[in-house]
C-alpha cells in the first residue's frame, strides 16, 4: 500500500509532463521496433545482462554459458516493483480519470463534485498499480552439461507471452514442475 501511495503522490506532480513526453519524435523507436527487440531474453553472462538466445528443447537448455543436458531444477522470480513505471502509470491514470470525471459532470450535474475526484483517484491508483507491476520474469535453470559439470543459467524474458511459452517448454522438456528437484 505504501508503494502505491508514494507513486500516487509523485505522479500527481508529473501530470502535465507526461503528455509532453508521450509524443513520437523523429528518430525515436516505434512500437513495432521495440516489440521485436523484446522477444529475445536477456542472459546473465559473466555478471553482465546482455541480449542472447536461449533454446529449450528435448535435448536440454542451450544458453551462452553452455548447454544443460540434464536439468536438475528450474524456478522463476517476478520482476521487482517499478517506482518509475508506477509514477507514469499513475499520471496517465489520473488523466484518464480526470476525463471520465468531467464526462460525469455532463450527465449527473452537481454531483460531479463527488464523482470527478473519485474517478480521478481511482484512475491514478489503478494506473500506478498497473504501471509499477513488471510483466517479465527471471528464470534460473540448474543442471549438468554433457561432461557432468554443474551449470547455473540465468535469463529473463520481458513479456508475459514469452514467459508462458518458456515455462511450458521447460515443463515439457524436463518433466519437472517449477521448483521440483530431480
């Protein structure tokens, strides 16, 4: 609750600046370019996160540090709460709530003194919660390579669809449920 209140207070100060920052400028990436770059996971290689390719199939899990042929266990962790995303989401929600609140003034007249602030607050709270919530997940896969060496692979998918696909592939190829140990 405290996270949401901090985000709400900060987002109310930034309300006018969000509309200025949301325009598309020459040279900026479009939505198509950014979604293409998000499909690949980022991998932890030598203590640095970098774009990579992770292949999960019947033979094991291939990662830049090696290939695990015998997976012992795997788990996922949620991405941390983003305060910056919560501020922007709260500001956008407040704008939408303000517009909806003004719309109620046309319909119910003087009662909009109650409904307009309530809608703005609800929009701000909902936007902060949605904006701060990360959709990505961190994966940790532990297992042995062909020579019997123990490997720990860490990678992160940014979108919910990629996360679900990777979880299904790991379940089908390893026959292990998340957190189960062989």
